[in-house]
């Protein structure tokens, strides 16, 4: 019997932390076959990255491998002396990391960083090595590779940097590639490019790829087999088909249920209660038992072993000893609850032609020589009780637009009317009073709460500043009410932010916004820093609050499935401008603008592969946008006139507008 | 790039003007020229005539800012502020208490200062970077631990003790080099060896520890993990990747002090009797020779600003991220 | 009659503030946690014990009074000596008053220099005369070794008793807080006891560390210098703290022209070489003080005022480092989302500075304070050498070194004054450095407080 390309047996990795010894990887068995892509799936902190680093013996200094074997073609890597291990790294097993901008050395040229691998592991030197590096870049899809060799990483975009990383990883023709969240830091259209590239290289070279990801959509698109990791252990392994048809571990099933999507709009998302248990100390029973709604008494006391199920499917669950679980029922695609809901009333917020420009200063006297037009003429409306999703890739200006609407940034032009009052024209004091009505929830739950204030003070701050509540006592009781409203215990009031998990902090941030009784909340990527199971909790909370309090939400996000689940209306932004807007059904169901189309098709779906509209290149700089339609250099349907001028928005229905020349003929009226 | 340098140079003007105003306020407003005259003349000879004579000899007999008595433009120019402070801008420093041209004195004393400061600087840099690299290479071992302990102990000793101890051991006990003194030409060597060694040793503790921190910080970065994942050996990672990045803050920090080398070292020069600018300054302070102190303050500021500009320039040279902006 | 010197007040205020801060931290887990981390380091615990010993000496030396003179015959108003003494002087009365003529070596019974001595039977010889105090109780110098051994033994006995008490305390402390490495503190205490108990026992009859040129006891001078060092190291920080903090966070938070102005001010100040700026300021203050002798009632007050002015000048010339550090940090903080949330909630600037910015840079202030301390102690020595340090009548390590540095070239060398200053300073600065390291590691290892050398000790 031939060996698998890489076999991990009973791997145990320990990390020292102030809280004690963390069992980051605790008895992992995995088998990666030749030419296969195995996806290792799990939420943050489950030990999937540590597994990859353990294979290469590149653990941080606080970590060590306590037990187990890592067999490369039958040879135990953990038994090798360090020098022999160095000959394996890069030559037989290569790795690419999540964050290409920090994984490349900032002061060395791209060429040097690739040639270094070639020199280390092959006989090529000098010119030949350089030529080989250029070839590799070309294979990794880097345009104009010979010129790129002499550039520095900071001169490349995120997508190109990741291609360089891939080129360097493959330079010595390794057998195994470990890809640690290779597309998590990238935008969805770039992610699609990189995933394509990885899939192509894998099949061309017969690479064995261990793909580490948290994104089930990526798994569905890339993997042949799947391993699910939870709290340092593998809890399920299966082929992709088996896994997506009928996941066997309750955790895997919950992960699917917690994913937002259009078909789940009718109801609240399933959530996994509680948090991943701390990996300090011993476990007795099943690690998932406390959060599992199928748990039986025995789960608390008996550590489950891997149960073999038909077809090579395996799951670490006591319930599966009786046999496999049935495939979950197809979720019925309900007619959109939202479309059925009464049409929106008069808009609460009307934004017209909003502009935010940042100066570019140059020269001796730092004179302004140009402007970065981060937001360049954005118009939108939101009615009470409705959610408008502002969608776009990073750098498109969506967050800037959100902050400018709240006047947290100075406006360069346009108007923001809130309930009839023009915010742009208000003075400081009047604006301060209006702040009660509009609040914001930020992306990063760790940066959005002052670590030095108790939760009660965080919640009361806005009330004090804006005069909500007549007395301290009244504010105190309001704090208690708010905590209950967002699902936190009352004793949270006297604690500090660091005592809470990311999801709980986001609840505190929501409560802080609610404290001043706003009517509009700008949600700036509130769930993008959270794991899927926690994201579901927050999305449920936001929806529930909206229904109860009649809040208007401006939901800024790049995550299409969240939009599909949550939004009533959608506006798609590209390089400072809105290219398409309409109701969620209109825009997401039948995208009209080529960019919307490409964006939607690039999202990896768990329902399997489908045709992707590929976009060339990346988002240009807003300091120097392309002439005419900003999107034309990447547009598969661009025409000559697209280069000439920006197309006016065309109204296609009562609720829908598109800014694209393709729809000019059918224009009913132009705004 | 050029615009940038021009901007920095222009920025130097208000700073030097500020320095000028500050020293002017310190020297002439807090105390009047009369007070200085009294102090310089000493208790026994203080008569109003003596004070007037002292002031007239030194040009301190004019009004501070505005001369009503003078005609036309000279109302502003025949003042202490103009003659004593603004003249510094054209490097006209006037005369010291012992009636010597300060400008000429400074020009002559710069060279002994440099002869001591440059070797201390260059050797010190090389030694400290080497030690720091060693400690970083052997990080988390006993060598590293005790290395840091020695560094902390060494930086806890006052420079004065290094000098006094060095002179006692090498010059008095072992009679290897003269205790102090200076000579022109190659003879200077035997006078300079000891101060250079002491200067280097006195700086080892603080600098080695500082550079080690920079190296370790750099070694914790992601690209170092990438380099190891390529199969590079530890020395290759250290020299090929870490060193280049860590040298950016080291070099730019070091460049800032290069112009200040001209000012010499106060303690070394005064202990070893080297006739440089450091001992000049110290003598002036001890003799309360305000004209010299004022001149040195101004020159010091000029060199400091030169250091700032050099720092910016060196950044653009060693850091490609800034070079290509 | 008690005499209240300005630096006394400030030193005691600082101690009170320190105690207040500790009590404030106690109830707040996030403030106490970094300190708990600091005291997890054995070096920090040992350093803290050594620093406490220095602090105890300094505080005892910071309660001043003028001793009453004997009532004069007419029975008039009670007179007070013009001499200002401290509690420390009262605790070790002999050390201050028992001065010799000139140099004498540690534990010596005879002077360091030969003198003409009249023989009891008439005639004159040249010999080392007996000291007035050192070993004067000995009937015969041959008893010297025995006497010294006996006194040392008595001192060690006392040390043993103290160490015994400390051991009891150690057991109790270990039970209450097992995570703190108390043994390191115990060890430091034991070493201090073993050194100082015999030293004090011997000091009753000898000059343990010799005498200086004018016959002052070197051990006494070293003890007196401790206070000067601590005043310089802490009161200076007290001066620079409000300036540095206020300007630093305002520059970082408000940006724009506020930032430009503050940056201009500190670049200008920074551009003047430290020693020169300090020297110029000190000289000018000196002239002003010479002109107004009526400002001070006693010489002690005058010397104290000079010390205070020196601290103020050091503080006003070295706030720039802290300001720059805090500016950078506030710049980062002001972009953080919780500050933006506060803006969105309509919180006013003053409140944002006080509640959001200041508490989040407080750790840097703490780190800067402890890290500056050792630099300032070293700077004092250099400044006193340059001649712009403390008043010559104030004893400090700087003045000790300055007075003794030429004597190394004598034959045989007069080494004890320098050695004493060296050991006392090294112990203080080393302890401060070790403690500062632990504080930085405990609070935020990434903070880079530049090496503070206001005296440009290069």
C-alpha cells in the first residue's frame, strides 16, 4: 500500500499562555492523499492554523509539539533533525499564509524573495534562477512578470501579493501545499481569481493541498474531502459530496444552519449557544456537549471516539454510534417576507449626491494638488423599519459614506436630510442634539469599546452627553433594560469590556447605540470580525430589534449572504459611486449592472459550483479613477462609450436604478 | 524629493528663530546685562563705572530690542537682540570673555572633537550591533539572559565612573597610556585610545539592549516565518531578512546624531584634556562665559536640525517604501 | 521647630499620591493586573525592596527641623539654631558631628596624612595622628581588630534577628499570595541587613567608609545623597508630567494647527543640546538667586530652592520625549472606533480627552515615569560635575564624585569616596532599571521610551 502524501497521527501541540498550557491541537489525525485538496474547516481558535504550523515545525516560540507523528511519504518529520527539516520546508512542503501583506518581506524585491527559494532548493543560479522566477510569476497569473521581479511588495495590490506568495511557495515544486486561509484577507472578486489559480495549479501539478478555511462556500468550491475541526480535535471527515449532503456531527450541522442566506429570510438563524470552551485543562466528555442541543447525559462524561459511518464518512459523536443521521431537509425557499411586507413609507434618511473628498498634499508648502474622491455622489433613501445594505469591496468608499452620513467626516458636497432636517447645514450644537437619532455600530468589537470604562459607563456616556434620562438613577435602570434587550446578564454592567467575547462585545456596542433611542443605526460591517455561529446571533439580534423598535438600518457590508438574509433594499457601490440599487429581490435575484453580476457570481456558494463572471484586475485607486465609467477597465461588456463619460443612473422600475450604458434604451426616466 | 528637502530646510528657519528668542530671553531678559557684569567682575570691583565699562567693551550697553536714540533703521539694528542674537544666523559669534574670536575657536576645536567622537561612534555602532545580533541569535538561552543582565548592569554605571576607573587602571596602575592631554597629528593616537575605548564601553549596555529589542521585534514578524517556511537556515533568515529590516530604525536613529558628533563629548574631553568643543563648552559654563554658551546653543541647534534632515534622507535611502513614494 | 522645605512637601505628596494610586488600582482589576504582572518578576520584587530602603532613608531625611538652643540666661524667647536638621540626622547623630580634620581611610584610627605632632614628653615628630573620633574609644590601637570584629558580630546578630522576622513575614506572605516571588525580596532584604547592620554598628566608633577632604564622614554623606537623588528622580517627573501629558495628548487628538504649534515648540526645545539648555537656565537662575538673597531664611532653604529649581529646569527641558510618545499614541487612539462612537454620541472634546484618551495612555505615563528615574539620577551626577547641578552644600552623588575625582591620582589613592558613591549609585540605578524593565514588560512591552539623557551624558 502506498503512503498518503501527508499523514498526521495523534498530533498534539501545546502553547504556553498566561492562563496556562493551551492544548491548541489535541490528538489530530488527518490523511492528505496525493493530488487531493483536503479542506480543514473550523472557526477561529479551533487549532487549524496550529496544525499546519506543527506540520512544518514552525510554531511560535511559546509552542511545542507534545506528541504524535507527521508522516511525509512515510517519513516522520517530527523525528528529523532541524537541518533535515529545513530541506523539507519549501522543497517538499510549502505554505501560504492568510495575510500576504505581512508575509512578504517589505524591504526585499519580489524577485529576491522567489529566487531565494530557487537557490535554496534547486541547482539554478543567477540568470537562470531569475528566469525561473519570472516563469513562476507568470504561472501564478502575475501580468508583466519580468518587470514585477524588481518591484517591492508594497507596490503590489493584495491579490498580486498573494500570487507572489504562491509563486514563491511553488518555486521548488513541492508535493504538498498548506494554504492557511489564503483568500480571507482578499475581496470576493479577487478571492475568486486566487481560488481558480489554486485549483488550476493543483490539478496541473498534482499537488496535495491542505486548505485551511472557515468559509464553507470556499470548501464547496475547492475541496475533494473535508475535515471539520472543533476545540483542537477533528470532529468529522468526509468527502465533499457526503459532507454537503448530510453532515454527521451536530457541530457541522449547526454551522450550516447558522449560515445566512436568502432561503432563511423567513426566520431567525440557528445559533450555537455559548462559546468554544477554553483549551486550558482536561476535557472529560464531548467538547461540543455544552453547546449541543442534541446532547444526551452520556455526552458530558464519555469522550466520543471517531465513528466509522458508511462510505468512509467519520464523525466524533456518540449519537452516530447508532448510525448516520439523515440529510437535513431542503430548506424551502420562502417567498421573501420582505417583498411581501408593505412597501416602505416616506424615507427617514435621504442622501443626495453625497461627496467626501480627502486632499492629496504635495510640494514645498503642502499645497493640495488633488483629491481622493472616496465618496463621489452617493444618493440613497432609507425608511423607518427598513434595512438598506450598502455593498461593495474594500476601498469602494462604503464605510466613508456611512461615517459621512453621521457627519463623523466632513462633507465635500451633497445633502443628508434626516427626517426633513439637512444635517450638512447644521451647526455644531444643533447637530449634537440630532445625534440622538442616529447611531453607529462598528466592525471591530475589540476597538469599539474603551477598555478602561465599565460597561455601565460605556452605555451611560451617550445618555449623559445627550441628556437622555432625567437622573442618574433613571439612567442606571435604563442601562439594565438595555443589557436585557441585547441579551446580556444584568451583572455585565459592572464589568469591563475585556471580560467579554467578541460577540458579547458587539452586543454591548449595539446597546450603546440603542441607549440614546436612535431611529437610524449605521451598521458598519458589524459581523465581519465574528465567526459564523456568533454572526448568526448578532444578525438575529439586529433583526429582532428592528422589528420591535422600528429602526432604520444602513447596513454596510461586503458579505453577500448577509445581505441576502437581512436587506430590504440593496445599493452596490464601486469606487465611490453607486452603480445599482433596488429592492433586495431585484438586485440580488436579477442583477443588471455587470459589476453586480460579477460580484454576486464570485461569492462561493455551498450549493456547489456555478458559472463565475470573472473580473480582470483589481479595484483602481480612488485618487485616480478611470475616466468615464469607473468600472470599464474591468468590465466584460465594456464599450467604447464607457471610456467617455460616467453613465447617468437609469430608473428601471419604481425602486430600481442602474448606472450603466447597457440599460439606456430601456430607460423610463432618469434621475 | 527635492521639494521635501526644501520644505525641511524652510522649517529650520522658524526653529532657529525660536531657539534664538529663547536664548535671548534666558540671557538678557531674566537677568539684565548689569547682573552679568556684576557676576563677571566679582564682588570687589563692582562700581557703577566698572559695570558700564564692562558693558561697553562687550556691546551690552545698548537697549534690548529697540534703540530710540539711533537714527532710522538702526533703531532696530543697534540693539542687543540684533547684534547678539540675530547675528548668530550668519555665524557671527562675537568674542569670548578672554577676547577671542569664538568663531575661529570653534573652527579650530572641531577637529579634536571629531577625532574622538567619530571613532567612538563608528566602533561603538559596530560593536553594539554585533553584540545585539549575537544575543538575538541565541535568544531565550542563558547567553541571552546573562547578556541582558550585563547590559542592564553596564547601563546603570555612570559614565563618570567609566572614565575615572579607566584612567586609574590603564593610566595610573598599568601606565599604558597618558592620563590626559592631546597632540596634533599621529601622536594624537596614544591620547585617544583610552577615551575611545571608554566611550565605546560606556555605550555598550544601553545600545546593545536597544538593538536587541529591535532585532527581536523584527524576528516576531510574519515574513520571518515565511522565510523559515522556505527552508532557509537561521543565519540566512537573520542576515538576509531580519538584519535589513532592523537596520532601518538603527541607521536612521544613528544618522540623527552624526552632526552632533561635531559638538564633541563634554565629559570625555574635559577629563582627558582634549581641546575640543566639548571641553570648550564645559569651560564656558564653568567660567560663566555667556557669549560662548550662546554660540554653542545656536550651533547645537543647527546640527540637531541637520540631523533631522539627514534622518529623513536616510529613510528614503534605506526604506524602499518611502523611496518610491 | 519644624522646618518645611518645598522638596519635602513634594516628596511626601508623591508618596501620598503613590499610596492613593495603589488603593485606586486595588479595586480595579484592569489597573491592578499589570502591577500583578510586574510583581511576578523576581528581579522586580528584589528591586522594589532595595528601592524601598532608599525611599525610607530619603523620607527620614525629608522631615526637617531646627533644633532648640539652650535657653539663654535672661530667660528670653527660646532660640533656634540656624542649622536645619532632619530626622535622619537625629537618628544617626554621631555621623554628622564627628568630623575629622581631613581624609581618613575606612575604619582607620589614624589620619591619612602625616602631620607634625607634639610628643607628650616634648619634641615634635612627623607621623599619622590619631583621629579625633575614629577609634578614639580604643585605649590601645592593638585592640582595633578585636573591637571591629566584636562590633561586626553585634551587627550581624541584629541582622540575624531582622532576617528571622523577615522569614516569618515571608511565610505569611507566601501563603497569601503564592504567585509573587517573595523569596527574591527576602534575599534582597537579607543582603541589605547583612551589609547595613554591621555598618551601623561600626559607625558608632569608626568612620565605616572613611572621611573626605574636610573630614566629613563619607557614609553619612552617602546617606544624605540618597534624598537628593530621589528628589531629582521623582520631583522632576512631577514637573514634566502635566506639561508632557497635556501637550502630548492635545497634539495627537486635535491634530491640525494645535499639533503644528506643539510640535514646533518641542522641536525647538529639543534642538538645543540638553546640557547647554540646562546649564544656561541654571546659570540664569543662579544669577537671579544671587541678586535676591532676601528670598531665603536659611542656607538650607536656599539650597533646597536650588534643588527644586534644578528639578523644574530638568523637567521643563525633558517633557518633550513624553509628549512625543503620547502624541503618537493619541493619534492612533483618536482614530479608534470607540472615540468615533463617542463623537457619534455627541460627547464633548474635554470629556473625550479625560475619559477616553487619558486613561488609555496612562500606562505609558507610568512606564515613562519609572524609566526616566534612573536617567535622571545619572544626569544629576554629570550636571554636578559640569557645575550646574545641585548647590555645593547639598550632598549628592554628583558632588561626592566631583570632590573626589582628583584624589585618585594621589599615592596611595583616596578611593573610598568614589567607591562609596559608585556602590550607592549603582545599587540605586540598577534597582531602578530592573524595576522599570519589569514595569514596562508588565504594562506594555511595545512602548519605547527613548533613553532619557537630559544631560547628554555622551
